[in-house]
């Protein structure tokens, strides 16, 4: 089976490495506009060869589009134009509504499967890729009724049977609404925390001495790649803006109580927040079970 | 050497366990108003015996006060009243100005050392304690000039020589101003993120499926104990409120750019936030070096 991976970064690279380990006989064709990334991907064994987009897609049974979401929107109609009969295209973008819309009336819409693997780290590029990134994680497939049954089967075989991912199905618009809260918002909260602390503390040494593992954990996502995240925020602006309003409201409410020295309300608010324990232990036990 | 640990939670319990491993001949006397915690501490080998406060302090060379900061403020003058000649008291509270103020004119002020170990987890109680928590971490000592030289030596011997902590010195008011940014604020950002998501997503299963390790990391501190954190926020209200204002400003600025679809400014803002990488790698390499 020939699989093209367009975009040899963290997600594309990790998908390629996992497939080479778990899908015997697969040939990975890498596509990347960055020559440096293409060369790194070859050197790291991520891709068997590098080709220009047109040639790669023409030779492929499956095309995995793992580029930033603004590039997906630009590139996806063209990729569908280029595929051979029976081939399937899947994307791995963190937004789904815009991406589905752009191919909504494409004659080959049914050869496309809209995917979003819930996996990532704050690192990027081929050097950040590792073969275990996707294994056992969630993969959300949106608007499945718009894809051919055999196209879905091919994609599910790869992600469920080979990469051991848990597949769930969702409407694209619902996906974007939920993901604004559980992923996009936490990135913004982390970027903002970083900028707040950096603006205040010019003398890095004093932060370094006083910051512990709690700060590291909360601010970790602030290391994420702006080239990936700016287009996500732009595409999901309405949902993200709503989640951000709700978040700012929570912070402002807490600030009022703080200034009133209303310890009782602050206490109850934190107790409510403790409710996330149940959910987090669910996530972790799931990851541990799968790992 | 007899050491009383007042408060047998995560921090007090972990201090006790580390001392028993690294300070031969030490006898740990535990004090806790919770009978359950006292019983757990005995069962877990955290304390050699449990005594009421008065008796414990009367038998001790060193008293470690590891209770929530509101209780420290109430208890500290009384503890200083009760110590024997030559004994030393150290606290482990996350605020320093209020705590130093309450004993400012105490006749035994110089037997007190104001400490803040930069170590913790989101868990609490004796069952959360583990002997490695403090090892190799930072310990900030405030207003050292107010402590006797021999009192400081005893405390530094314990925390630097035995527990291998890096000691740094600071003015109490400066400590509170900085720690609002690098610790207290990240707890609030995390509590608020948890409440925002919980309020929106009544159906826990849908969060569970869509939340990944990035969300877990950012929201981890929302599991922290309100009984510990409410008094910290109250005591450091002015600094925390300032840091919170700056944080809300960052978020509101981002929201404006988001609604304007100003991708360029959003991009630059995230690039600035990436600057935290240098600092975080400093923290991590430090922890790894010491572990």
C-alpha cells in the first residue's frame, strides 16, 4: 500500500513512523514544501521517498493531509482532483467545519474522510515525531455519512486496527464547538499566562528560581507552534471567542470575590473546579490502558 | 534530634519522610488536628509518634509548621511562645509577608526562619506524601536578617545539606509579589479553565473523548485543595489581583485580535509566549540534575 503523507511535522511524521511499524509492506511517500523538513524526514526514516504533491498523490492509495488547517483548506480540493479511482484522502486538522465546507460540493467529496486525532505535544517538525504519539488515542471522524463506506473502512482499518485508536463520530460543527473548550481554549490560557509572566518578570533568573512544576505544567502549551495555531483560531474564531468570554467571566468573578475577601465563594468555586478530577482520571486511565 | 512536624499533609509528610531517610537519628513528632491524618501518618511511617501541639513543641529542637497559611498566622506566635531555648521554628507557607508580620515584634522572632519550598503536587493529605518531593528543589528563605545566625544554620543544614535543596534568599514582600505571577496565578488560570469547561460540558463523556494530554496538563492544578489555596489568595490578595488583571488584559487583547481576524498580531503574541521555552528548559534541566 502506498500512503502519501503531506506535511512531515509532528503529526504527519508520527503517523508515518507508526504505519511503518504496524502496516507491513506500506510505502510512505513524503511531501513537504520545506526542503529541510523533507531531508530530515528521509534521514529519520519517516518517509521512504520525497515527491512533489502531484506525483505523490498520483501514486497513492491513501493520502494523509497533515499540514496547518489554512493550508488544508487551500490544498484539499486540489488533492481530491488528483487522486486515482478508489484512493482515499484523510485530514488530521484540529478544525472540521471549514475543512468540510471547502469540499462540500466537490465531485469526489465521498472519497474524503474528515479526521481529528486527539494527540499532540507542544513540539513540532519531523524531529519531534515519534511512533507512539497516536497509539491508543482518540480519533474523531466527522460527517461520516458524507464518506463512501469503503473509504471509511480503509481509514478505520488504518487508525483503529493498525494504530489502535478509539474512533468516535461527530458532526463537524459539534466537533468545533466542543474542541474550542477542551483544546483551543487551554492553548490560549497557556499562551496568555506565559506572556503575563514574561511581561512582568524581565529578570529571567528570578522566575527560574521561583517557578515549580505546577507553573511548567500550566504554561507548557505556550511552547506550541504559532504557524499551526493561528489558522486554527482564525477558522474556529466564533466558538473560540465564546469559550474565551466564558473563561474571562470566570476569572473576573473570582477577582471580585478576591477583592471582597469573600473566602467562602472562592472556596466553593475551587471545589467546583475540583470536579475535573473525575474526568482527568478517565483520560489518564484510558491512556494507560492503551499505552 | 527531635523534629515536630505540624500538619501531616503533602508537604509536612514529605518533609518527614525525607528527613527519616536522610537525617540519621531523627525522631519525628507529628501534630495534626485531624485524627484520621494523624493515624495515617503513623501507619505510613511519616511520624514516630503523635502528640498534642504543646507537648510536641516542648520536646523539639526544630518545629516545622506545614499547615495552611491562615493557620500558620494563627499558630506561629503560640509556637514561638512554647519552644525551648535554642529551638528553631520554620514554616513552609506559600505567602511570606503576612506570616513575617504576625511575629514581627515577637520576643523570639529571631528563632523563626520564614521558608517556602517550591515543591508540591495537586494532591493532598498524608497519603499523597512521598520522600522525594523536596529533594533538589528550590527553598526560598525570606528576611534572613531577622533570624539568628545559628537558627539559620540549623534550617540550612536540614534543607540544603540533608534534603539537597537550592536555597535562595529574598525579601518577604518581593517573594509575595513574584510568587503571585509564577505560582498563584497559574492555579487560578487552571481553576477557571476547569470551571469554564465543566459549566459548558454537562455530558462528561464528550469531554472525556475530546480532551487530550494538553488539556490535562493545563487543568492539572484545578485538582488542588481549596483549604490550602483560599487562605493563600486571601493573604496575597493585592499581588494576586494585580497579576490577574494583567492576565485578563492579555486574554482580552487576544480576543479583540481574534474577532478582528488579525492573524499577524495573534501570531506575534504566540511567538512572544514561546519565549517561556528557555525558562522552562531551565526548570526542567535543574530538576533533572538534582533528581
